[in-house]
């Protein structure tokens, strides 16, 4: 079983390596664009996920008198 998994991993690596080799120049071209957009993303991230005001409900199991 272990030999089969090693052969399968080797076969997948052999098949996927040319695809990765073709996509590498595309990634290399897109890297400067991503680098420019990084500050914009860091500014917009707090707007997308604002901080919430959590109410302290530590006494919610108290018996009402």
C-alpha cells in the first residue's frame, strides 16, 4: 500500500509539473499587481470586517430575584 501511494504521488507530480511550469510566467507577471494591491486590501479589510462591540454577558446564568 505504501509503494502504491509513493507511485501515485510520483505520477501526480509528473503530470502536474508541466502545468505548474506553464503557469509560472503568469504568476510572475501578476506578482507586481498583487504587490500594488496589498496596501489597498489592508485598508479595505477593516471595512469589510468591522470590529463588533461585544456585550459582556458574564452574568447571564444568574437567577433572577
